[in-house]
């Protein structure tokens, strides 16, 4: 983040990552940009992989597994 500073006042920072909540929050804090200018996007690829792994382990169909995402956006990491 420091190598990218200083940011212009109209900068919009977009992160594509997983875990998106944690890394977006960290990027916002490190960048010093307002929350409205830092956005994150993630994918469900890791959730799909986890469901497949669990289904194989327990010998069930992936459709019989439920998955939930935990949002960590409100946690602060220092």
C-alpha cells in the first residue's frame, strides 16, 4: 500500500480477493482512503471447493450441504 501512496483524492481502490472482507478492511485502513472509495469483490470458488471436499469426505452429495459465509468486515485487525 505504501508504494502506491500518495493517492489522488478521486482514487477508487478495488480489491478482488478472498477473504474479501478482511483484505478490503485492511486495505482501507492502510490506504487512508474513505470507506466509500475502497471496494472489494470476492468469489464463491473457495466455498464450492470446501463443499466438494466435505461431500467427498462424508460421502454425501454436495447439494445436501449448506454453507454460510462469515462477514469479518466489522472486525478490526491491527
